[in-house]
C-alpha cells in the first residue's frame, strides 16, 4: 500500500453500483434485479426488509480503508437519494462527512448517469486540487477504466474497491491497487443459516469486544496498519495517527485513559503491546480480526 507523509485522498462512490453488487453477492447472482420491483414497492415488507438488512453496506469499512492511505479531503457518493433503499444510508454517510450527489431516477436518456457525473467531477477535482495524491473509486463497472487510466496519467495513485464477482477485471487492472469490498476489515458475508451454539468463554469475550464500536475501530485500524506496513508488529504512534484519520473525534483521554498505550491495554482481546524497547509496538491478538 502506497504511503506518503502528506498523502491527500479523494473518495468517489458509485453507491447504486456497490449496493446492488453486494446484494447479489449476499443473495445470489441477479437477485437485486429479481427483487427490484418488490424493493421499490415496499422496502419494509418483512421478507424484503430482512434481505436488505442482510446485504447492508458498511460505509465505515470503506471510509476507514480509504483513510489508511492518507487524509480524506474530499468524499462523494452518487445515487438517487430519494430511493428508499439509498435513503437508509444517508445517516451513515452524512456521519462520515460524505457529500451526497443527487442523481435523478434512471431513464432511457440517463443511462450511466452515475458513471458520467462521477468521472466528470473526478477529473475536474484533479485539476482544481493539485495536492490530491490518491483517488479511491468505489465501483465495479468497466466504464470506469478510462477514468482510472486518466487519473494515473495525471500522476495520482488510483485505488479501486469493488464487490468480488461483480467487478470487471479490466477495472482492477487499470488501478494501481484494487481490493474487494468483501476483504475489508469488518466486512464478511452473512451466514444465511447460522447454527445456534454456546461459545466458550474466550469466544464470548471476543464477541463482546467485537460489539464495542471502539474495539471495532481499534481492530480495523490494526489490520489496516498491518497491511500498510506489511509487518505483524506496527508502531503504536502510526496506529494512533491512523485512528485519528479514521475518526477525527477520537481521544483516548475522553475515553478515560491517560495515554494511548493505556487505551490499547484496555482491549486485551483485540491488541497486545510490546514495550520492551523505546519504540512501543502493537499487534492484533490472534483471532480478533
């Protein structure tokens, strides 16, 4: 993963694309097309509501991944936000300071509207904001290949994010780095028929930690920093910097800890410290990802 001290990142989400692609990934190929009319008619119908809930996109996982490349200076999501399905995400997106770009309902004359608007805005931003170093494109459509190529020609590091099985190979090849949404920290395909069980005590502690938003943030940051550094043990200071990029409101003191190392020690099921040298290091506890 490319890393620069002054890295400045712009994120563009073709939101309709990622929502539909993940729905198909969870429920099977072409499931969204088959359910589209029922979704449009009544998204609160119990069966449809359950299927939508199972295929919910984790906006935080995408934004935290993008923040691992540098400071997020521009984030935009493109969709018809009057659609009940997309409206469900407005709070998540606004909470992460994502600009919502309204696209009117698709019609014969508006085919590929998101692709065109997103591409035009991206190129305009690159010329307007010369200090942008990274462009993150969240989509899977091969129509974005020329955009990825143009961004690279303009000297930007291009990162692609798409759903496995729904992303054009040509788009992945056009990016400097491409990662599946499925593989982002905190994202997993839901179990369609989980077996009831009574987990052992260690498993219960791990589930409890996973349910804690702060523990989830720490766990996600550890995995992203480990992948960036390509080392099991990462510097504690680098981890804190990443946490601040992921959540600018983060403060270990506000959480009741005297120092960042004390904060990390409060989550022994998520992370462990090595304080044997002047440079404090930290790594994820096995099985906490």
